[in-house]
């Protein structure tokens, strides 16, 4: 689900290949927590979830190999497309407060 949403956002932005850079870190953590591993979804420990998230971010060149990702440091990750999201313009959608 997460990656299909990332692909859809990528196509709308004209990107040929989606990556973790087109999503948001908390979306990736949420998806990994709920959907992995494939055979037994939702069974990863918190450390395994952060480890898998760090791997995806590293493979996409967003963090360095030695960077540690946890509850505190995740919020400090600067995603390349962090300013590329826009509010939903539909009038029936409530505004999210920051």
C-alpha cells in the first residue's frame, strides 16, 4: 500500500522511478511496522522496524551507513521532497493542524 502510494505520487510529479525520497519517514515506518515481514506481517520488534527503515533510507542515499535511526533521530531526517507536498484542495477534506 505504501509503495503504491509512493509510485502514484511519483507519477504525478513526473518522476520515472519512485524512491523513499518521495515519501515521508513516518509513512515508511508505519508501513514497515504493519506489513513486514511478508510472511508474518506486524511481527517486527521496534528495533527491527527502525533497522529496516534505516536500510531503506540508506539505500536511497538519504542517510549515511553509520547513522542511527530511532524515535528521536527519525524526526531529524530531511527527506529530499519534504517541501513537495501540498494540502488536499477538496472542500470536503478537513485541514490537518500541524
